[in-house]
């Protein structure tokens, strides 16, 4: 197990290195630069050149990369060209919106996906189960943006229960308001992701119902449902963990979109603004942090798998 | 499209519901409530600055938020009085008859937000630095300044190398802002200005909060706090207004306007701007170097219909907008005539013409859809290439690599771009250049304005570009808000005089 964990950790680091190089190179392919944007439509080429120099943009690319990687080992993601503040500081500030949002979305997705997925599989021959399944299919196809707008119209504009947009200026110093501001965005992401999860849970459950061990348990006198819950679901649970790992990536992507719609000052909105402003040191730091987060989730999922499933442990 | 209609319908329905619920439950909004000096004014804006360093960073969002509110120059402009130049840190000024020497009398009792008093030395060094340091925005505006000096503690004298009638106006811009000499404030995230407000907090990606500066030299601001709420999404902005999160919402989407009006808490206002929607032709590149082609492209567009389609626009009949000197209504110089356009294209041998329109992706699709179909009607295939603004700056602005381009030119008094053959328009006309130079060199405002009008007529006759429209953005101003400014709000938003009535 330790050997497996170490190998897996090695892969994680390798993944980060590859990601860092990819991020760095792909951003340099983008046309336009921050000096030009800072200069604007009234700046002469000489002025833009002077700006470029003052921003330190005329350093060779390989040197910029080496400096960036060197900083990473000291936990320094670089400095924003535009605001001069460390990227880490800004990331930490924005993560206070995005991480709670992602966590709340995940909870909503779990609440929607797992119980209703099992119910829909058990009731597959009843109208209710079919309706659930069809409903989930439709929900999973809904664009997050549209779902968000609909929720806003109903719960914010119409009923006035929740704020339609924005985050309290006091942030988490006003925990009630901050929590309320995240409810609609989290439900938006969570319902759409939960619908996808529901469909997965349903098919995994259906598969488990047909397994020999469930049939055996049923033959021994358990009802079909109890046999499924006792023996089938633990096996389903394993594959759900894997899917959840993938869904966390989906939630992060959803957060980028939803933060725009709800004007939430999170990592996603910052990222979009920084790409537009060509603040590349900041963008690469943010992208690496997000990539790192997803890779770490994958790492944890793999380890959990090992821990839970005795068959995989014996195989190694 | 279907989705949009569905949404609009439900929005209307909900608007109606809100209206009924409002009248049923709450009291009527007080028509003339007492101005509350402790009030907070919340204003929705769409475009957020990328940092607060107004000296080094471009973008209208910075000027909108900071000039007149936080930073001041010797003079400023009154957008609601046709951009008239009015005193700010200078109480008065004289211009020598030859138009070369400008003497400013400094206002007494001015302090920076850190408490220190404004001195003549601060003014001299601010302007000198702006002139010498090319990385300072609009530094070129001061290139013509030969010397800056301060003969006594309350006077600053600027001498020009040659007369420039736009010089005072240039001083109302960024290059003319006054900073404390030797200031060590980190201007990217903080400030130290002389205006009626100071920057309280900046939540990036969210809002900028200004608070009243009690040591202000002039009349104290009418509200204790201003929150500039940056909400780029139009429906989020509408929701914010409908649910009472903001007192004023600028640049509202006319399609969503009825929802805001339905609350009964806002009046919709529309002011003038110098925000010109210009369809640039690459005058240096064939076939657009052929005037017949340029004229044909202008004749193919029904400008009145376009303005109606865009709603927050009016026809702009010439290169100079109504708020600027030299404005003349050149309606009739070109009027919609697709038949004539086809003839001209045939004459120019430009049948089956295919052109690319390079346009930043921030503009609504209505405009490009309109142009594509207008041009298709005269046999020109228009390909639309949407790019982000940074790419636009490189490809179009710097490298001049485009056929047609569209951006909104928000600056006031920027006619000089037509007299500069190296500008991305690539329009090179000796007569226009000469007239423009003369218009700057004269010391007589009327004469200058006449010369500009003459030059503008030539630019128009030569079909240097197509002035598609003048922006007329709409603002939803709360009925509890008084004295909100009207004109040029996309570049200047002086909020000191605004008051908010108590509930």
C-alpha cells in the first residue's frame, strides 16, 4: 500500500510538472499582451515598448519559466503584473468563495444523485422511477447558465427569498449573508451535476441487481431491496467515488460559469478577468492551482479505492 | 432564441406580479424625501478597472470611477454643460494672447487624503513627470509643453512650444491629474488624491467602495459612501435593480428595461456621450483603398434602422459627435441607397467582394448580424471574426491587419486620429492634416471649431470610415436619488453632488 501510494504520488508530481509546462506554453500562444492593454488605444508603439520593459515582459521566455518554477518550490506562484500583489494572496481570497461554493454544490449533487438514483433503479418498473430517470436525463442536459437564470427568476426575483446576485462586501465576516449568497449558485451547479450522478447511480444499481451475489442473498431469504442495499450498494459505492472525482472537476468548471452569472468574486471570475487582461503570471498561477486541485482529488480517490476495496489491495 | 423569448415572457409576467405586490404591500416611494447625509449610494457599472493606477493603466472604467471623485486636475469638464472646462484645483487661469502661456491660480486649503496640503511644487512635479515619463497615460498630451514653473506659492505657469487650443481640455484628462510629490502610496491598490471621496475598499471582481473625505476643500459630498458595484452580466444587473440592491444602474439592457420600470422605483434616463461606434475601413488596403468601395459600404447601411435595432443608439452623422467642437450634422451626405452601392461596387470591379470584420467579442451580436445582412444585400460577403480586446489591439490597432473593424471610440475630442496617417484607420489626407493643425494652432475657439468642421466634412466626403452610431446608453436612476449626472457617464461619473433620500 505504501509503495502504491508513493508511486501514485510520483505520478501526481509528474502530472503537475507537465501541466505547468503546458500552461506556460499555451498561454504564450495567446495573441496580445498586457502592455498593450495597459497602454490602450491612445498609446504609441514607443509607449507600449516602454511599458513592456517596465513590466518586465522583455525577459526571455525560458528565463520566465525557470523563475516561475523556482518560485513554486518556495510556495510562490508569482506576482500579478497589473496589481503587483502576490498571486497566492489573491487566490486565497477568491478561494474563500469558490471552495465553499464547490463544497455546497457537491453536497447538493450527492443529495440529488445518490438516493434518487437508487430509488429510480428500484422503481424502474413503476411510473415514478421512470419519471425520475427521464427527469434526470432532461436536467443533466440543461445548461448551467439557464438553470441559474430560472432559479434566480423564481427564488430571488419572484419570491425574494435569496439574493439574485453578488456576495456580501463583508464576505464571511457576515456568515449568514455569505451562506445565503451561495445557496442559489450551489443549487444550480448541484442539481445539474446531481442529475448526471443520478443517472450513473441508477445504472450502477441496475447492474448490481443482476449480480449473482445479490441473487444469492435474495435466495437466502432477504427481500430484493434489502439484498441490494446490504450487498449491492457497497460495490456500487466504489465506482461512485471514481465518478465523484470526475464530477469535482465538473463542479469547478461549473463554478467558473456560475460565478459570472451571479457576480461572485471567486477564482473563476478572477481567472476570466485575468485572461482578458493578459495578466499571464497570474493566470498561470491560477490555472496551476486549479489543475493541482483536480489532480489531488484524483490522487485521493485512487487511494480511497485501494483502502476500501480489498481485491485491489491483494492484487498489488 | 426560443429560450430567450421564453425567458422574456416569464420576466414580463414576474415584472407584472412584482408591480402588483409592490402596490399592495409597501408604501409609495416618498416623492421628495429628505436628503440623507449618511446614506450610501450604490451604482451598478458594467466594466471594472483592472487596477487603480490611473496614471499608468488605460481604460474608461478607471476614469469613470476615479476622476473628479478621487483624483483631480487643475481643471475638469462639466459633461452636463457640453463638456465645458471648469475650475478644479485651479480657481482661475489666464492664457496669453499668443496662446503660449497658461497661468493658473491654485486653490487654497486643498489637502491630499493623507492630510498633507497641496503645494505648487506638487503641481509642477506631477505635470513634469507626466510629460517626461512615456509610460504615463496620455503623456503625449503634454509633449508640446516647453516649461512648467511656479513663480510663487499660489501660481503655476505652463509654457507651450506652439499654441494648442485643446491644451486646457487635455489637462482635464489623466495627464493633468495632480499627485503628491514623492508619494509612496502603492497606486495599484490604493490612492492619495484630493477629491471629495477616498477609496475605502476594493473587492476585486466585485465592488469599489468610496467614502466621503471630510477634509475636502469644496462642498462636502452629498452621501457618506458610494459603492460602485461591478456587474457585467445584464440580467444580473437587472435583477440587482429589481430587488433593490442598487440605487442606480448604468448601461441597462433596453430589452430588460421594462422589468426595472415595473418596480416603479426608477426613472430611465438617457444622456449624450462622445462614444462613437465607428466601422473602420482599412484605407491602406485594397479594395478599401478605393473610395467607391468605401462609399458603397456606407450606402449599404440604413443608419436609422440600425439605431432603432440597437435601441441605445442614435445616428452619428459625421466623425465629430455633438458634445465636441466642430460638430455639424452631416445627415444627407450619405443616405441609404443599396442600388447605388451595387453600381459603385460594379464600377470599382469589386463584384463578389468578400471582406472580414474584426470585432472585439464584447459587443452584442445584433450589430454584426445587421451588417452581415446589409452587406449581403449589395453582394458583399462579410465574414465576422470575433476576437478578444487584447487580440484586437495587436492585430488591428498595432499591426493594421484587418479589412473592416468595429470598436467604440469613447474619447472626447479625438478627431486627431483622422489627421494621423499612422493611426489604424490609415486615413492619409494632407488637407485634413493641415486643417487639423490649424485648428489647434489658432487661439480663437470659434475659428478652431470652424476649421474642425471643415476637416470633418472632408473626412466624411472621403468616406474614411462609416460612423455607425452614437451610443445613447440608458441609466435607471432610483426615485430616491437626486442630482445624478447625465452625460458622458461612461467616462466621467462625478458623484459629489448626488444625494439619496432617506426612506
